[in-house]
C-alpha cells in the first residue's frame, strides 16, 4: 500500500514514517510513502500557496492552482484522496478498515482556514475529521489516519493483537498486568495467575463491560456485542461498576 501525503510541511510527517513499527513496515516493503510539498507546485515568483477568503472573514485558504496540480500528479480523484479537516466525517475503525483495502491513498493536509471548495469538489473523495476539537494543522490528523489504516494491512502487526484490541469486540479493552505479581503492595487479580482460561476470559469480558459502561456507555447499545454481555452488565451494575484511575474506591458508573 502506498500513501502519498500532500503538505506544506513534509518535515513534520517524515519522522513518523522513519521510526518504529512504520519504519519496519516500510523496510519490509509492506508500506510505501511519498511526501509531496504542495509549494513545489506553486509556480509564481513567491511560490504563494494561500490567499484571502472571498466574502471576508479571518484566516487564509490554500489557493486552488498549486493544489490542483499537486493532486493531479498524485492521481486524484482516481486515487482515493482524503482531506483531513475538522468539518469532515468523523473517523472511526470501520472507515480505517475500508481505507486499508486501497492499494493507494492520497492524504491532503490543510493549513490556515482550509482549502478552496473547488479543489474539494473535483479532487477529494473523502473528507475526514479525527474528533470534535480543533488542531492547528492537518499533519497531526493525517498521521492519526495513516496510523489507524496501515496497521490493518497484512503482516504489519499480528492478527491476534488486532482481534483483542478495543473496538474489534465492540467493547473497550480490559485491564492488563505483567510481572511482578505484587508491586508496592498492589496485587495482580488472582484469577489472572490461576491458569484457568475460562475464568480468565470471563473476568476480562466483565472488566471490559464495566469499563465500557463507565467511559463509553453508548457502545453498549450496539447489536454486535458478545451474547453474554447483557447478563454480565447486570452483574457489573449490581457490584458498583468501574474503579476510576487514581483511586481504590469503586467509581460511579456513568460520567466522571
Ligand atoms: Cl482532520 N484537522 C484539523 N486541523 N483539526 C482537526 C481535525 C482535522 N480533526 C479534528 N480537529
């Protein structure tokens, strides 16, 4: 799979592709990437890429001409082209799975107030927001989107890790522990060191349900959950719910 990132600040993006799991995926030939500096497609003397908004208002927009040429060279819109913007469709795991089936993806990073609408109309196929908050630029959002997508490609990380993580099951992930079994008087729950795999699975599912009820109750109304969830949910509520971080008291279920 090849990512083409179109940005005015390729140096922000480069470090991400050259470290850790992504670096290994690139070295293994699973992922390719190209960083396109939009400014290289601005042909006037000052290589100007932004301009004022027609109709007035604060901030600057990315001008159409450099963007149009850069996106044409990247194969847009025949190549699927994501524009990361706070006014896009809210990104989620299902969208990441859908994008991960493409062999090529372009990602356009906005700066300033956004981009000229004519570019969105003719070159962009998907407008994506990563959440209900405002970032100063699209590069960080683009890396969030790339990360969620590339790790789903075969061979990047193990299938087992993918299946167990949050959202794969529709619930938040259960708490996990490693050695030592007692740390500073705090003990790992006995069941996890018991070797009883059925009991461990049941403990984990219950902990997932309790945590989901506390932090993301809306996820519990989905119809894709394991069938035991209903009865476990009743148990969880009877027992007082999730323990908030930073306390040893049983927390309240619902909002903090
Ligand atoms: Cl995709 N871009 C920016 N600049 N801010 C955001 C965002 C994207 N998603 C949420 N906030």
